[in-house]
C-alpha cells in the first residue's frame, strides 16, 4: 500500500516504464497469444500497482484477523494458534468397512472425521428399496438404521472427535441417529461437535439428491437450527455449500454469489421461524471448493469472508461478532482430477490445498490421486493426508497470518470478486431470493453456461489440462484400484431383514405415527425423528412418513 500523495508520481513512473523498457521488450518478444483472464473470466493486467487499490481502506476493507470484516481470517492468531482440522472425506461399502477406514485415518494423524454416504442414503431410501439396486455402498457408506450408525462409530468416542456428515435431504434423520449413538456411548449431546451439510438449496440447483419440495425442506432445516441451538451448542447445523455448485461448472465468482445467496435464504427462513439472528448465526458454516486458479482461489476465500460479514451485519443487524464470521471447510476440486496420468493429481491437489490454507480455511479435505478412477486406496489416502501435513509442518506458510495480504494483485482481485458476487446477489434479490431464482431455473442456467464455456475452452485448447489435451503419453494402468465388494447390497438387505424381525415393531409403529402427527403440525420435528430412530425405525421408513405428508420434489426440465 502507498500514501495517496505518491499516486501521481506512481502513475507518471508507470507510464514512463510502459513507454520505455516495457515497449522495447514487447517489440522484440511479444507476449503469449490469447486472453489473460482468471478462471472466472476476470481480466488479469500485466502489472498491478497501488493505483489498482485506490479507495481501499485498510481498516474498513481488510482490518485485523478475528475482527470485522474478517478479510484476513476469523481468528486473531489463525494457524499460529491451531492448525486447520484435517478432515478426510471417507465412507464406502458397509458401516463396518468404513469404521476400519476411519480408524486408519485417525492413526495416520487425521484430526476430524468426514462421512460420505451412498446415494440411496442421500435420497432417503433403504438398501432394499428398488431404486437402491446397484448403488448400495458404491459412493459412500450405506446407513439404513441406528444399527449401522452404531457400527460406523464403534470404538470412536464422539466426545473426542468432531464429525462432518455430507448429507442434505435426510440430514435431520442422520443427525438424530448420531445423537442417539452418542447417548449409547454415554456422551452428553452438549459435548458433541461437528457439522451436517443440511444444504438443500444447492441440491435443487446443482446436485440433485433432494427428496421434498423446497418449503417443507426449509422447515426441516430451520427445525434443526432451533434444536441444535438449544441442545447441541457446539454443532454446526448447516454447511452452506458452494463446493457442489463449483463442481457442476460454476466460476469462482458464481460459487461465492450463489452460496451466499443460499445463506441469505436460510437466515431469512430461520428469522421467519422466530429465531433471533445471534441465536443461530454463530453456528452457520460454509463449504467451498479449491480449484486450480491459485491466486483467484485465495482471493475468493477472502472476498467471501468480507462479503458475508457485511451482509450479516448490515442486512440482518447481527450484534454478536461471531455471527458475521464466515467459517468454512474446503475440499480440493474433484472435477479437476484426471484419469490420464493420475499421479499428476498429486500436484494439482497440493496447489489447491495450499490455496485453501493461504485463504484461511478452518478444515480441509484433500482428494486422492485415483479418485477419477475409483474410490481411493489406503495408499492414495495417505498421500493426500500427508500433503496437508507437509503444508502444515514444513512449508512455513502457517507462521504468519494471511501472508499474501497487501499484494496489489491479490487485493485488487479480492475487491473484484466481491463486487461481481454482490451484483449477482442483488439480481437474485430482485427475483425474490435464492428459492425463487432456483424455481425459475436462473441459477441452474448460469451454472450450465459456465460449465459449457469451460469444456469448450478445453476442447479448443484455450485451456490446457496436462495429460489430457496436451503433454499426453501412452501409459499402462499403474495404480491398484479399490473395488467395493459387490455383495455389500445383499449383506445390507439381510441386515435389514434381521432388524425388522428382532425390533419391537409396536414401538416403531407408535413412533412413526407420532412423527406423522408432528409433521402435520407446526411442532419441531427433531424430537419425533430422534424417538423414531431410537426404536430402530429405518431411514427409509422415517423419510416415507415425511414423503406422505410433504410430497416429493420434481425437477424442472428444459431449463
């Protein structure tokens, strides 16, 4: 940064440089052909100087770490005090198999758990449902009942680890199971820490694992807000997710804009349900992608923090500083992994992880090199975790807070991303908010357009992907891949059959009837869901009761 009195001289000297040394070099050695733009299409100038930061106020726009507007981080000491949580996303096949992987990761130095659920679980179907055929345990762990959840966390003390669960439409049901498992371990629910994703709006916009229409889905979310605020004070009741929006093809600017627009919708729904902003906002969390445009990603995280802080304070009148803190988990970009030359993915992931750390993430998952081919092997998972540990303990980037702050380019890019994201949010506001924008298909169409443009650039070689459209090589498969036991579906079906024979069916029926009555009332659903799963009612049975009352969402077509 420079004194304003220096600006005229800097402008004069810059012009002299451009007309002198720069012109001589360009006359002899022209720059590379093509546009110089970020992944979001923002122009990248040849050189950034203090002239690009005129009007930037250090105190108002950057400030100090742990203080509004949190541009430089949410904690005063950041990683000098405590490193980010190393939370490798894992889960496959049966609960027992996933439990073994969790224990392996904890032994390797992982500091938090992150649960991946299979597709039937994500859409509220038991493993013996016709729609589950061929999908049980394939992309995550199959959880049909409390019995599976007990096996998933067997031998893992829930008062000693924090757990993130990537689950959305049936998030309340999986949280209920987790609460009951804690009870059975003798752990007070007020000691539990972790996160449920619980972000249904991005499912309508970008991913597709929804069950119910938007209005009852929002009720489920605000009911979990209220329940967690009173009963699980250290639990993040939602992880507002830009990750899947980015994976679907959105740019960095769109990821920030659409994620925060969804966050605004959740806050408004909670306020409409009678909650106070400072009652629940401190437990909101976010989930972002870390893509390959290294500096744009760092700027994206800083811009998102600043923009959210301003929204929560200015729009919603939050008084508690913690309400305005944008705390987030990051996952490296699965969509950038290539099946060709898979060892190149180790380098991609390292750059993405470093961007997340320099951007101030609170927890991080690093993808494994073989995930474009299969679920990761233990060797690949270990390399991915070691990537985080090398950044944490060997790179030196954790020794000072926000080390890239003050870079003319980075600060200008942070400003530009905030400006562009705010313009998107204002457009969504004019439509009536994120729910209305999704129902109109606006957000989906914007993502689709960006995804098309990105793919076209790869096909036309305007965007180089090493090993895919350039620097190709003939290669034999070099990695041993993880194969999920094809018998897992049959095994889960047998477990369900035994469970239904052995449980107290009268208790199950009573609990499900109570759940239906609650769903037809305005009462909070969480206590009734907890009581139902405690009787070993299955995930599918609980969701079927809610389907009966709420109906099912049908996606828009021909957007």
